[in-house]
C-alpha cells in the first residue's frame, strides 16, 4: 500500500444539494475514541480507543500475504447480495429509497475483517456528488444477533439529520424514539455522533472522533500493534458492558422479529 496524492480543497460549506465535504486521501486508517453515555434508568459511561478504515468503494484496498490477515473487505460483511460488490449493493438499496447514486463517489468508514472475523456496529457511507456535495449518508447498523438495518439520511448544512429508530440494537433499549445524527468528514477529521431520544429526552449518546492518516503498511502495523484484534475487541466490549448493565438489574427488552428492508439482508 502507498499513500495517494493529497489535495487541498476549500473548507466545507453549505450547498443547495447538501453540505460540501472535504475527504482525506484514501485509503486511510482512522484512529480515535468511541464514547458511550447512557443517562437512564441507570447512568453509565465509558470510552475506548479504536481504529477503523476509510475507503473508496470503487478502489478497495487489496492487501497481500500476511498483511491480508490484518485487513480485508468483503461484500458478505455488509448489506445486500454477497455475490455483488458493496458499491452495487449500496446503489441498489439507495434506489429503493428514491436516491440515485450514479456518478457519486462513495467513501465507507468501517472495521475491516481481521484474522477471519469482523463485527461492525456502525458502517457509514458518505455518497458524494462530483461537485463535492453530499447526496446522502447511509448509516448501516448491525446488532450481535446477525441482523442489520440501514438508514438513508439527507444531511442539513451542519451535517445533521434526524430519523426514527427502527431497529433492535441493545437488549436494554426499546425500538422507539428518534436518532439525532451528525457526521463530519473534514480533511483528516472524521466524526460521528448519535443521540437517541425517547419521550423528548436524550437516553443514549454514542460518538466517534478520529484522525485519518494514509493507510501505509507502517500505519497499519502501528494501529494493529496498539489495538490488536480490533473487531474481536469491539464485540467483546459490547458483551462485557451488557453484562455490567444486567448485573445492575436493568430490564431486558424482548427482541421482536426484524423486518428486513429491500436490498438489505
């Protein structure tokens, strides 16, 4: 892997077709911090360091030899038909929501498959028109029960969107309320913020804020050494914090059958 040539576009600004974003050079490794805060009925907060990949769906990294054990990208790990490309599947899904992604550049923020395993609670797709304006953002949410759901979002000039919750994620949270989401892609600064509101009050907040650097072999080696087995650690943390909530006698919400969206398996 080598670093693509970087550019110096103008600062993000409002645009009639969506906010302008300023992506970094890709592929990139984005190292940062995930923070979760639950406010009620018990308060719990934690944070941990992670790294993710920011990649162009038209030019996914293909690592060779031992490097491929550290990172690979498969259609089967994301929405749609595993026999098709991630881009084709995303385009098909967006079309069912009335959005045409023809001509768009699509950047994906996700965990890579590492040592044969991947779990990605949230995959973010920035769909960028040729003029640099966002057509939309797709937030692909996965739970530990092997289910996934996509939210297609049209952002305002501040990179924000609101949508109804429609997917069972945590066994301690009902499938109701609204998400306030915010996305940032500004040079090397990458950020995602999600606030779940129920009955008008914030219940849960999850944020990721990271810094992108070109995905050279050196950068990957450093990230993997500092944060080994990243996908495995993510799912272990989810179960560990779930046990902590269960021990505090937080009621478990029964999981109801998930309604699969068209174009999303």
